[in-house]
């Protein structure tokens, strides 16, 4: 096994198997993955900060088995930050906090291609910083259908004076986030609110939207998964790679961009690849920053 | 390290007060299963059932009774129970120091770690170091959850551990099961001693693993690949669309959205 020792911020980290191709049908090695995360670090780190990381590891690449790891591996470097969390069900556990570049490089060295985080920080596990609508197309529906639903959703939310942010899931769907950032907000609030919104969407667009999770109801429709608004759930972090055939990124899009692309009829145009992600993030800054800072109150609760 | 413990407070004795947090030291590796209804895979729930009336009893009809004989109970109210419970501890007040070697392992109940909170690091290290060198442990009374525990604070693996101990009245007398003394041959004694000596090893618990657990995990891994998991039917949805105010606002807004599109 090849090893390379690097030093980041004065901390030594041993990287292994750098030449291993983890996206074999595309050709993207562990070294490429580390390089992607190193370059995107200034953008992704604020979104990972102080959140209990769920590692989704692909030690043999995206075509082979993966496993989820919620506990921070015990062989972590001593400088890796952790927190103790007590889930609603189950025992207390130690989780990783990816708050700096060196920890990000360490988790990527574990082939944790996808980074998933909860909507709350470990210090306030019952306070969601945002409300999310996870738009997931069923069979015979695609990301363009999600785009239609997302645009209606944006208009509906903005009538309630709520600004929202959009990102691609990096797979087939879209994620709409409503920044909240108020310590008074609870998951009970976001659940109640998102459920009511999802239902009214379904009632008004029954041929396009469903709130039912079962596969048979989702055929040719977009499933609005509001139940992600829960302290026990995680979402793939913005700027995280996804384990698909190609290294596609969960990437923020401006609403105007979605309006343009939705009319073009090419679902692939909505996907953002690793190199484009770095280039665009550098040029346009963090389009998802509002999710972390904008304070909004859910009305009518 | 940002630790969020089960409890936080201070350890104190004489003039020393060390802010600490209590965290779990062990994690039972049991694989647990949900009970499902075989017909539709609904997860099953436990209910309190009254055989007399042949019905499920709601929580507000359930009270506590202490059984004093066949079908005879003393009713105890929540208030009564609360009146005899100690308030939640803010401190682990060490009452006396003991030699840990004197504590038979039968008294050990459950281990936790104590980690220093901000400002307590130095005093914590000091206590840890002294305890480690002297094999001494602090005995304290400590209320966690609803129970009051007798606990020993001692050094373990470079940290302070808090071990809850059984009270002596919980320990069953060994009298009934202690076998009668038999005469022992000196020769036999020597032989057994030798046998034991031959089998001596350093205690290395890492060598052993819960084989059944490993097999269950392997079985689950195989299953998840071979077979799609079964799905429970969706829980019956709560009545209504949501808070009335919100639903009204959403309906009005949705009307406008549709018009403008």
C-alpha cells in the first residue's frame, strides 16, 4: 500500500492508496478526490462546521459496497474534533466534526466520498438552522420535473415572505432550503410547516407532486420529502461529491439559472461536475451562504 | 474536545471542586430487532392491557401498586414517590476515600468516564495522577435520573472513571450457594496450581469478540444484498392539513401563485 505523509496546518496526516481509482468508469482517483475537497474546502467547511458528520465510505470505489459510519472512527487522529451526541433512539456516541481542512482531508482519505450532515449543529441538536424540501423524482419523472416543483415551491414560499435556496442533490433530485437561523425554531415547527406546504402542493398539483413515500405513488411524480426535517435525519452536504458513475457534486444553483435550465429540456445540464463546481464556486462565491446566516421566522404557526 | 455528556457538574471534597461531565464508558454491542406484524410488516407497539375488562388501558388510567400479597397492593402516587426521591445532584461529593482493591468486583455495576469541563483540567489531572499512583478511589452518593447511586471515582486508562456500585443490600448472600468445605490434598493443590500457571496469559480482551454478534452482522450484510428489505405500510396520517392559520395562508398564497404562472 502506498502512503504519503502530508502536513496541513502543522498536523501530519498519512494518506494512503492515492492512485486508487474510485470512479473507475470515469477515472477519478483518491488523489483527485482529495484535490477536489482541498479546493472546495473554503466553500464546504462552513456548511460542515459543528455538525455531526455521517461518513458514507466507498473503500473499493463507487461501483462496490459502501457503508455508513455515524460514529467517528476510533482510530482518528488526536486532533480531530468530535462531539458526543445522544440520539432519540440508541446510545450516546462520538461523532466527527469536520471544522478544518486537515479533518476534511482525513475523512476523505477514508474514502468518505459523500458527506452527510444534520440540519442542526451538535451544540443545539433540537434547533434546525433551516427547513428543507427534498424533491425526489419517482420512476418516469426526472430532475426537470423537480425543477418545475421547485419553482412553484419558491413562489409559494416567497408569498409567505420566506426566501429559499436551491441545490442539486447530485443524483436525480433537487433540495430546497429555507434559512431560519433562529434559536427558537424547533423540528416540530419545521415538520409541521413543511408538511402543510407539501400537502398543499400535492392538492394543487396532483399529477406532478406526491407526499407519499411508497414507490407506487411516486411513479411519474415528484415526491416532496418533508420528513427530512427531523433531528435524526441527515442531508448530503452542499458541495459534497456523490457516488455516481461520474464525480457529480451537490451544487447550489441560482433560481434564475434554474428557470433558464428548466426550459431547455436537458436533465444533464442541471448536473455540476467536480471541476465545474470548483470553478463556479470560486467565481460566484457561496450561493448557499444564506442558509447559514439569513434569519427567517416561520409565519402562521 | 466538544463533549456533550449525560450529566455535568462538579466533583468535590474538602476544598477541591472540579467541573466535569459524565459520559458513557461502554456500549453494549447487542444487535436489536424490531418486532413486526408478519402480515404487513407494521412495527408493533406494546400496550398496557387489562385482562379483567379485556381492553387496552390508556396512560391516564394507570397507577402504581406495591404488591404485598396475592391480589393485595399498596397504591403509591407520583407525588409520594417524588417526595422520597432526592433532587438531581449538581455535585459528586466524595464522602471518603477507599482502597479500590478492597472492593470486590461483585459490587461493580456500570462504568462511566468523567471528563474535565472548561477550567477543570488541571485539578482533574492532579486528582487522576494521585489516584492512579495510590490506587485509591473516592466514594460518593450521586443522583442520576431517578435513582441515587453509590459510586466510586477512580483512575482508569488515563481518565477518571465513575463506577456505580451495588448497595450491599442488593448483593445476595452467598451463604446458600457456598459449597461445603471438603478436605483438600496438598498434591492436588500443587497440580491445579501448575495447570493454572501453564495457562497464564496477559489479560488481552481484544482477542475475544462476540461471535454471535459478528455472525448476525454478517447475516444482515448478506441479506441486504440478496433481498430487498420489506417496507412497513405508511403510518396513518394525522388528521388535517396543519395549523388552521397556516393552511389558510398557504391556500391564499397558492391561489396567487397559480394565477401569476
